[in-house]
């Protein structure tokens, strides 16, 4: 997509989870895509007029790429055609260094959405405003989390899932990071902060565990449980490396622990942990 011109943005309905921005197709058509980026779970498509398309996949959204001119019997695909075309809701008709192509947004449940905002105003966009640092960024540190968690009786897992504390950290990786750092998900977030407001050694281990879990998951291509696939259409494999997530009733993988993975529900989400070594 980078460097390609949007010949036409075809919208096949007026809304996804939310209505498309006013004159969305007209504003995007004719523009050149300068770059692609990401903030939390949002894809950012920067255009040459200073605007940015903000896209979120929701629960079941995905993009696929079709190369070459439109024909009745499609030929070679960059991505496998594994999605039902009746759920194709937005099509970027592109022309660029790689030739003619179409980037197609498919979303059976329509929980995803797209917005457009000036690049200079992204920090105040309703979807992006107030997001915490990235779990892989330099801003995330034990000292930063200590400032956020001081005095908080909120359960540790809930505090980690709060996007205002850390952006883009989800249920699976929070469970795995808490297991690696031997921290019980129900303990109060403030227990990882000293009386003087400094991070404890446990907090430092937690931050290191978050980074390690994300790095390992990226290396494995993510976790393919239901809808997630990689951008080339293949599955991720990190689910085969889960230590606690979705392993209820199985032995804890901490050496010499002897515990059994348990499942509880927190704020409507399943939490998996070891009651023996996570304290």
C-alpha cells in the first residue's frame, strides 16, 4: 500500500460498527498512501494530504490483497481467498509501483470500523486519545507503572488490560506475563509499589515479562485461536506455547511447582493462572 495511489475507495455499505466518515470515499480517492503505522490495535494509513485513515479490525475483520485487473475468474492472490465475499465492505483500488491491486476489508460481524483525521490531530482523536504507552516501546517501564498503580486496589490483571495504562495489551498476553512473573491476577495493583512510590522487584519482573511475551508472540506469528491469521494468510503458532492460557486443569509449567492451572472470570473475561506459584 505504501507509495500507491488510491484510484478509488469503494464503500459497499454506509457503516461498519460506526458510520463511515462523511464523504469518506471521495476524500480518500485520488490520494497517495505515504506510510502505514500502528497505535495500539489501530492501523494508521497516512495520506499525502495530511489526513490519516484509522482502521480497527474489531473481532473478525481482515484485509486481503488481490493483484492485477479485475476479472470474472480471479487469478493469483497475494493472500488466500478464505473469506466470504458478501462480507467485503470496503475496497481500496490501488495503482502503484507493484501495479494494479485491491486491498479488501472483510468483516462478517462488522465490529471493526474506519475513521479519518488530520495527522496532527491524532492525539485528540476519540479513538486514540488517552492511550497508554506501547508494550514494546521505551516509555513502558517499572517506574511508569508504579506511578499508574500507586494506591490502586484494582486487580492487577484489570489494571494491565486498561488501555490507558498500556495500549494494545490483551487478555492472552496479560495471563502469560503474570504467570512468567509469578503474580496472582487478583492481587491489588498497588502491592507492586513501595510506600515511597517506587516499583518493587516484582514490578520490574512484570515489565520484563510483558516485553518477553510480546516478543515471543511476534516471533511465533501471533496466536491463531479463532479469526487471527498472519498477513500472508498463514496461522500464528504462539498458542502452542501458552503456559497458562486455555490450559485449565493441566499441570503448571513452572519447574518444581506441582500446581494445576485454574480458571476464574474477571470482568467477564477468562483468567488462567497457577494458584500455587502465582502469589
